[in-house]
């Protein structure tokens, strides 16, 4: 099925669990495909394939053992030549594909994105799962195992109507990565492998194609200050933002949540950084009287999604990050964190006049700086103090 025709030399199709760009004119391609990846000038198709279900699916795949055989198997039913194609793989639903395109004068840039981040979101530099050494792949015994293959992946195909130099294509690829990360940062997506915000997932893939036009000078720049870089960034950002709404229901309203802001600081018994609402309710409940715990059990949703309370929680979390990144000196940790924990308690109770009193009660000890468990307990204490005052 033809989905889009962004410019004369390109068609974007979807057939069952396969989405592909069909080149009607020659294109250069730079991709992370395991077979026919890297820089190529002889391809006719750039493809994205859904290999399994998005969750709880442990079926193995040829993609890791024999990428060429996997590619041939996937493309054969659609009569696409495997040696003239680059293929990306994912568990994301191809029917939720998002396509965005923008033009400026003679230039058109289109992005086709699929994506999911619920179980495999990660930050650059997070602990790895294994090592590919001289004798092959060696798996590490990790306390945070992934839940099935491709349990969260963002794949982006970007198409440019003008020729690009190989260097410009490499720069364009970095713009795609930056734009994807911006989308995740705006939504506050948490890493599942550390107490940091995510910059992508462990299995993300990218393909960038530029149309080769005889007699047309290739574009040499693809960064922020060049219009092409701007368009690449914008269509990628918008496509990723929208597909995460479709695949994960990750709307800004849903992300307006106390739990989502705090969950990356909690390691569950199974080793994963993902806190349930019940677990957060229990943490807060440890600082409440029995009758107050019962009230919280019935009213936690209204509390966790109250925009004032979310705003105060977000401020506390952001300041904690500033300390961890070294921007704020640890010597002022007790005063600053106490003050903003006091603001959180006041946002809950509605008693802004008691903020200073709350701050003195909640001020943490200097030795608690940078400890995730202590920080989470500080937030729980602040929420509990505010609730106790509110329900007094």
C-alpha cells in the first residue's frame, strides 16, 4: 500500500509488517542495517520490519545469527531484492508508523518513524549488556535484563530530496539522533538501566537516504545552521513524539505525573528501574497514620497528577540532577533540597505560608547526597507531610 509520495523520486509503502521507501530515482543511503549497512549508492529500498510483538515475546530471530538470511526471508514475500535493500528491525507496530515531511524552496525532507520506549529506554553510557570480542559475543550477568527481544526500539527513516555529500549525510545522521533525544527529553522518558533520563533505547536504528540528481551540486552541510539540518531535526522530532503517543500512549498529560518523575530513582526487586503507583503509595504511607494511609489509597491518582504537585516534584528532581552533574556544589545540598522539599509539601497541603517550617523539618543530611534511596525517601516524606497537613 502506498502511504506517501513526499517528492518525485520516492514512495513510502507499507505491506503487512514491513514499511519501506522505494527509490524511483537513484539515492545514496547511510544506515545502521546489519546487512548492507553503512554508506551505499546501489540500493533501491530502505526498509523497517516488525519482527515480533512489542512485549512478552521471546521468539528468536535470524537477525542476530545470520542478518543476510534474515533479510532475504523478510523481503522475499514482497518481491524486494535483498541485495538492493537495507533493513532495520523492531518490535514496534508498523501500523502505528508516523510520517512527517517539510519543504523549503526546492528541498523536501521526510521522516518515517516507529517507536516504543517503555521497557528498553537507556541513556548513553548506561551499563552494557555484553561485549563483542575477538571470540564473539559475551553476555554480561546484568541485574537489569531486557524483557524479550527489541523490547523498546525507535527506528527512523529519513529521506532528503537533494543530493548530499557523504560527510553531510554523516552530519545529518547525528541530527536525527539529536532530534530523537530531544523528543525523549521533552517527554521525560526515564532510563530503565540507571537513575538518569533516557537518550534513546538499546536497539535504536537509523536510515538516511538522499536523492542523487545528475548535474545538481550535493549539499555539504547538515547541521543546525543549515536549512536541511533544521528540517531533518524538526521532522524527526515531530515523528518520534507522535509515534510514542501512538505506541505507548506517551502524551504530555500522561507524563504530568509525580510517579513518572520519581520512578527512575527506584530499583524494583526484579532489578528494573520502574516504580508502580502502589509502590510509591507504600513509600509515602510509611510516613502517615493508618487513617491517612487509607485516604491516600483512595486519592493517590488525584495527588500524583495534580499539576502543582507535579511541578514541585519536577523542580526537586531537576535540582537533584544539577547536584549529580556537578553544577551545584554539594555543600549547599541540605539547604537547597530542604527548601524545595518544603515547597513540595506546601504544594500538597496548600499551605504556602508553612513552606519555611516544612523546609526545616525535611532538610536532608549532607551524607545523603546522591543516594537514590535517600532522595526518594525525601520526596516521600515531603508528600506525606503535605498530605497530613491537608487532612488534619
